[in-house]
C-alpha cells in the first residue's frame, strides 16, 4: 500500500523538510484552488497590483472577505495537521513550510513552522507597516457596512466568499490611522515572498535528509523552488497529493490519497 511506502520513506529519511499546501486544510472546510490537473477551479485570486491600484478591486475583496472570514476563523485542525505535529514531536521534522495562511499547523501543535505566504489573521498597513488583528478589522467592516452582515455565500479559498452580481461601489473600506491602505498580511499572487523567509527555509532544507510535500500541486513557483533545490542537491522527494504536481518527474514516491488518510499511521500508537 502507498501508506506503507510512505512510512518506509519516513523511516529511511528521518529528518524531513515538509512543505504543505491547500490540500492539507480541505478536511478543515477550507476549499483548495486547483483541480486534479493543477488548473484553477474558479476565477484566479486577486492580483497584488490590482488590489493596490484599483479602489473597486479593494471594495470587492473586502466585501467578500467580510462574509468569508466568519467561517474561515472557525476552522480547526484536522488529522493531517495533527499527524505533522506528531512528526515534529517524534523528532523527525527539520522544518515545516506551509503555503497556507490559516495557522492550522500551529493550532495543531506544530512549532517549527514558516508561514511562507503569511497569515490571514493579521492585516498590514502598506504605508506605515502597522499590523492589527483581522478580527479587529472585521468589527470595523461590520460597523461601516451593516447590511453586508446579513449576507451568506459559498466559501472560497483563504477566507474568500463567492459573492457575485452585487454592487460593491458603496462598500466602505477603512484605512489605517495613518491613511494608508490596509491589506491582509499574506502574499498575494503577483507579490514576492519576503526574502528572509525563503533564505531561512533554504538553509533548513540543506540540513534535511529528504523533502515531503503534503497537499500541494507546486504549481506556484514559491513552493516549487524548494523541490527544484532538493532535487539538485540529490535529496529524495515524496509527495502526498490527489492530482498532478509540477514536480512529478522529481519525485521518488507519490501517494495519491487525501492527506489525513495518507498520514494516519503517524497518529497510531507505536
């Protein structure tokens, strides 16, 4: 069975650099972005340049976020997160790099984590750099836009909600006290990952025996670069993913199972 092969992989390479993606959090009720072929399931997310330049894009983003945040903030870790926290407790983890912005790895007990794409529970001013809790902004959004509190919609990835056909032009978006634009403290598409995060992760990858990818298609270069680097260094790579990944030809092992099912053996008494 594939899970037996994965267990053998972990036994053979006991110090792992783990990279996780959206597939790790789908069992927590957070939708993923891509289908089995690695293509978008829906309209691609908002681009950084559009968010910064276009007031209507920001209105649309924050209106959808006001609705989507209500469910996103209630998400709790699933067994995939718990299994990886167990892997760390067993001393087999060099580092966990997550492309997710939900902080569910930390909620499950993982401590050696880099949030590669940031965290959705914080908001950052793009002028003065001030950070504030997303929950604090949610209260302000509701005060300014009380009618939107009654709306509900199908969840979309990363705290978004599928609100279509609505007029966003009157949605009141607050600014920072300095007058700057407020943006989720996450890396948008078209925005660069902070260099120090990448540098730290690359250093830790050098110290690992092997790389394990969990629930990521690696279609985004910010994650794929670690697989490239591991392969060039001759480090074995295993992946758990239901669909195609950008690094399929680099893999020693691929497990086509849901993340929690594939990692279930880590939660069994040993």
